[in-house]
C-alpha cells in the first residue's frame, strides 16, 4: 500500500578529512559522476519528489557543481557543525515540516548503492507496516560498521557503533548500511530524542532504532544482497575501490549489450556511455561520460573520448583524444589525432597522425593524413589537406572562419589565413600562404619564386671540396 510521496535526505556534510583534498568529499567523481550525484540519481530512480542534501563547509562548491550538472532542483541545507548523523538529518526538519509521506535518509557517501535495493526496502516497509525500516547486510569483515543487535525474539533491538561495541558484540556480522525510512513526522520526532551520550559525543542516527523500540514502535530491516553497497567513501583508496567496482558493473552491462572489451579490467568507461554491438574496445582506452559510440567500431589503446558521438564502423587508432565532437560512419582517425570541441566529421573522413580539428565541419570523404590543423572551418566533401597544412584561424585577437569547397586540394605546408575562401575544386600550391579567395578550379600559389645560383658551391668552398671535409 503506497504511503505518500517520497522525500530523500542525503547526509553529506562530513568533512571528509581523510580524503586530504581541497574538493569536498561528495564531489569526488566515481566513474565520472560525483559521489553525491550518484545518490541524487538514485533518488530520481526511486521517484523521490524532494531531494535534500545536508552539506557542510563546502556548501558553495557543492551548490555550484549541482547547478552546473543540472541538479538545480536539489534543496541544500547547511549543517554548520558536524555533530553527527542524527544532527545532520534533523537539519531537514524545517524543509519537510509539511511533508506528509515517507522520508528516506541515507548516507551520501555510498556510490554503489543500488536502486533496486531501495525499491525492495520500501516494499518491505510497506509490507511489514513497520514504523521504521533500516537497511542491513551480512559482512565477513564488519569492522568499522554499526552492528545490528537483535533481541531474544530475533527482532532488531538497536545498532551499536564500532567505538561503543562490547567485546562480545565484535563477532556480529550483521551491519547497518546507513539508510533509514520512516514517515516524516515520526522520523523527526525520533531524531529529536537522540542524545550524544556515546564514546564519540555525537548524535547518532543509529540510535533511532532503540528509541523507536522504547516508544513501542516497530522496526524492520531490509537486506541488501550486494556487499558493495556497504562501501562508504572516506579515503582515496576507497574511492579507487569504488571506481573499480562501479566500472566493472558498467563493463558487464556493455558486454551484455554486445560490446567486445578485450580486457574489461583495463577498459576505463564512465557512466552515461553507450556503445553498439561488436565495437571492440582495446585495453587502456578511456571512454568518458556523455559518449555514444555506434556498432562495429574499433577503439584502440590509449584513446581518450569524452562527450562525443561516433557513428558505426569508425576506427580510432592509438593515442587519439576526442572531445565534444561528432564522427560519422566509416571515419578513420589517428594514430594521435585530436578532435577538440565542435569538430563535426561527416562520413568516411580520414585524419592521420598529428592532425587537430576544432569547431569545424569536414564533409564526406575529406582527408588530412598528416600534421594538419583545421580550426573554425567549413570544409566540403572530398577535400584533401596535404601534410603540414594549417588553417590559420586566429590573428592574435579574433578567431575567423574559413570556407573550403568540395574537392579542393590544399597543398603541403600551406597556410590559409582566415577569413578566406577556397572554392570548390580549387588547388592551393604547396608552401603557399593564402589570404585571398582561390576561385573554383584555379591554382592559388603564393610563395617566392625559385632562383638557382649557378656555381655557388665552388665559390663557397674554395678548393671545390665537399663541405664536410
Ligand atoms: C555510519 C553509521 C554506521 C554504518 C555506516 C555505513 C552512524 C552513527 N553510523 O557510520 O552505523 O554502519 O554509516 O557506512 O550514522 N555526516 C553528516 N554530518 C555529520 C556526520 C556525518 O552529514 O555530522 C554524513 C557524512 O558526510 C556521511 C554520512 O553522514 O556521508 C555518514 O557519516 P560517517 O561519519 O561516514 O558515518 P560512518 O562512521 O561511516
Ligand atoms: Ca562513512
């Protein structure tokens, strides 16, 4: 039976001192998404109508990061002093004073929580009609976690934090995973009763269990079936561990979707990545968030792709960096090509080594095989850029656009000074610096004419000898 709309409260104000970082702990990315945003995504999947994050000293940084990432609807509350998790959760009371429905409070530092676990938790809460639902699991090494104590009847009696554990309790393997579900009114009523009379002198949210029982309320526990969900991030080592575990989940999903990962442990993929069937990803490729790759592509070692869309049958050779660009079917890039934001390569474009393209459209079948820079240009189909040709888009003050028509040929080592037009089927002679329109079908040539000085060598080296004698 549904019991009202869900509000999510994320506790994320902890200092994160052990991260040894200028960045607030919850902004550290795990597979390309900050820890806090993993929790917010979870809230979205659970259909939470309110998402509230309790934040600490890094509030401004967190607010800015959320706004930039499109989480402007998330409500932030500042916990000025970190006096414990119950104190943190209580900061949401005012915001939720008129909320008539369930409130799910959870640790904000568990990026491996799974949505399905919380769906099951809510179902368990509704089925059992318990007043308070907590989330637990069994761990082979429970050190550091709050332990779940049950009474003679097997009912949950209380949670005891590591520091307050009696020796006899240390063997208990059932631990608290840091999520608490109750109706809002009851939750805040219970939270206000929490005291700080423990070893650490903090207000522990875990005391809710014992307080509820004392008031004759019922407490039920839902079980998480994946130990990874217990992983809270407190150190850089735990951050790396979470990254590896989440990456493994993402890689498993890609392989189920038909992607060939030559070595899944060395395939660095982030969240929000889609790859088509039979695309082969080599070890050491880094595919960052916001990337879509079609089917039948080949992504070689040492390639870094971020925020790009690739069509089908694209081959990205070793060492390429692709950022914010579009690459249509059949293109071949690299080795060591660089697409900067706004590169838009149409079908069958071929870019060779040390070619950089920025904010430019390259028409179907255009090629630049070696050592070329193309910036701010509209390039037609079937254009050839010779080795070392450069679109000079920047005059030290302004960037200007260059237009190159279909089937134009740009000779080696030439400079096209923007703004300039090379019309369709025009030729640019090697070594030219072009600053005026080259009309269709014409050869534009702009270089000093060659002059040969007869007998020069003999005069230079008097005896007529070889220069290295
Ligand atoms: C907590 C639980 C423990 C559980 C474990 C699971 C308590 C008292 N203990 O321990 O039973 O096994 O999580 O990972 O809750 N926070 C604030 N304000 C504060 C203190 C903490 O916002 O004043 C936030 C932290 O940023 C963190 C979360 O609350 O995201 C949990 O706090 P943390 O100190 O990491 O608790 P644990 O010791 O891990
Ligand atoms: Ca923690």
